[in-house]
C-alpha cells in the first residue's frame, strides 16, 4: 500500500470569462447591502451547516444539493459538503479540493495566500457524508466529480465575479487537472501540486527507477533492511499486531487476513518514508539488528498498521475504487524482498469490499494526458524531487500555452511553490498573481518581485501534509 496527500485546479477561456465576469459584476452591484451569508444561502440547493468565526474572514460550512448523475439529473440527488473562506467579493477566488474529505476548519491553500483571495473547498463525491444513499458506485468517476465542481462554480460565480483559480495537492491536484480537461472555460488558472499521472497503468518501471536512485544508497539500504527484518520476524511482530487489533477491535474482512494486511504495511515502508520524509530523516531508521519493538514501531510510524483494517479502509473506499477503475495504481518490484513476500504489492481490488463491482478502464488516463500535452493553458504543476508519486508526472507538449512543470529540490509529497528554486518560485508566484488578475504593476514589469499578497498566518497557512496511511496519493 502507498499513501499521500492532495489539492485541485482548472482554467477559463478569455472571451467566456470576460462575458461571465461582466454579467456577474452587474449582479454583484445590485446586492452590495445584502449580508454575504444571505446571498450564499439564496443559491438554490445551498444550506448552512455552521458558521465559524475567524479574524479577517467569514467562514461557512455548507451543504449543496448535487445530482447523483449529472447526465440524468432527475435520477436522485445527494448533499455535498462545501466550505467557504470569505474575504471579499472584490477579491479573486481559489477553488480547492484535496480529492478526499473536506476539512471543516478554516485554512488557506498556498494560491489563496498568494492572491489574498477567497477560498471555496469541496468534498469529493462518495466520501462520507457526501455520499448518495444508496451508493451507485458506477457514478463515481472523474467526469461526474468535475461536473460537481462545475455546478458549484456556476452557482458561486454570480457572487464572486473576479478571477478563479483551481488548486489541490496529490489526488486534489489530479482532480483540478481533470476539472480543467472537462470544463476548460471555468477557471482562469490551475495550480496542481504533486499530481500523479499514471498514463499506462501496466508500466510501473518509472517507480522502480525512482527507488533505485532516490536519496543515497546508504539510506535505501537501511530502509530495505528494516523491511527484510519485518518479513523475517513475521511471527513475533504479527503477535504484536494481533494483540493491538484485539485491543482496538480492528478487523481484516476486506483485505482477507491479518497476514496479508501485515505484509501490505511492510511493503509500503520505503514508499511511505520517501513520500513523507526527507533525506535527513534517514538517521532515524533503525538498524537491522534493532529490537522487535523498534522494527515494529518504525514500520507502524511510517506505514501505519491501522491502514488495512476494515475500519480505516471504509473511509477511503472511494479512493481505492477510483484507483482500480480509472486512476491506476503503482506496483513496485522490490527485488530484495521478493523471496520473503507472499503476496507482493496488492492492487486496489484487495482494499474494496467484494460486493462493490470494479472494472479498470485503461482509456481514461491517456485521454487526460493527451489533453494536457496539447491543450494546457495557464496550468502550473509542482512536484517534489524525492516524492515517489512524481515518478509519473504531467508533461507539456507543443500545444501548451503559459504552462509550467517545476520540481522542488529535495522535497517530498508536500512540495509547494515556496520550495522551488528562487527563479522558479518568482516565476510561479508571478504567473499565479497574473492569472488571478491581481499582479501589482511592479510584478508585471519584473517577475522577480513577485511575492504573496497576504501575510503568513500560522493557523491558516500551516503545512497540511496529512500522514494518511493508505494506498493512495
């Protein structure tokens, strides 16, 4: 199993954007005396869950009524959670998604701070509580999710008429990219962080090459040694695992057995280390002669023995389902562990309840890849040099315009614009400001002067690299 984090993005055609913005601005001017909450709740299908105070903003947690099937809206609806960090209707708006559950606490994505704007955050469909009942899993696909975003944008654009940017990290970055592919006239720019692009699911050689080269040989060997010891000491360490599971009431019906679950966590150890760790963290890896407790605790801290339990898997069933039907998934060889492994890297099917049907469609990701190469416009992709998910990045072709792919040196799955080399950091910041329509005159003349328009807020802007112990980006 692998793990990680995520964000999301999309972009707009100039003529369509100008026309829409003009109409929205006219609507805006007639309602300037109406409280923003009342204006939001006047949107058909929008309801308030709660408002939370935060200095300098209004923060709302909302529900929005969405069709289960956007192709057939009459066939039922569900409630999708949306949060809104409101600053001012005269500011640009950033549309964020992690690709998973939405946080109900105030926070700003990096682009939101850069443009000093509003932020709309959307929970991905089928992540509870934003799940239709009963759940028709065939309606969980990237087009339906992009259509969710399109409806939210269309509804809120009347209130927030200035430029919009889409953003997200990992699965959120993927989501933003897919949104741009299906609705290219919505957004004025896209900032996709650490977004995997598994074009050919059957070919995972890029991941194998990554693990042969990442970091230093000493660090790679230490990680492999811990994995070997964990497999060699399977009996005593599984005794600890079983005792933990009994104490916690954890079960393994979906994955099948505790043994399969144990091995999945061990095989994920090196991946998890590079996804969330840094080269300097190699000093914390125990030696091959370490005690059972040290080996067990290290694997648990990095991979998470709770990950393959039924209780943990239930939260992420929508991700495993999408990985096994459209997104693809990595399978790495780990030749030094082959003789000790009983199951190898397990596919998403192993982590989805058997009663949910799954069939992989190999046409979906190549379509996205071709579109980005040939049509990307105002799109920025940021990757981390030492993040395994960046082994299969999005790339730009001759048809791309005003779009960029940057790699943050030494960074993991938390790579961001601030971690780029100075020249790229300034360029990326300047383009984000320009796309949002708020680039100062000095920045328009000299991109080297670009910097975030909002001051850093330790609570709103803290790095949210969620250590989710799961098979996913």
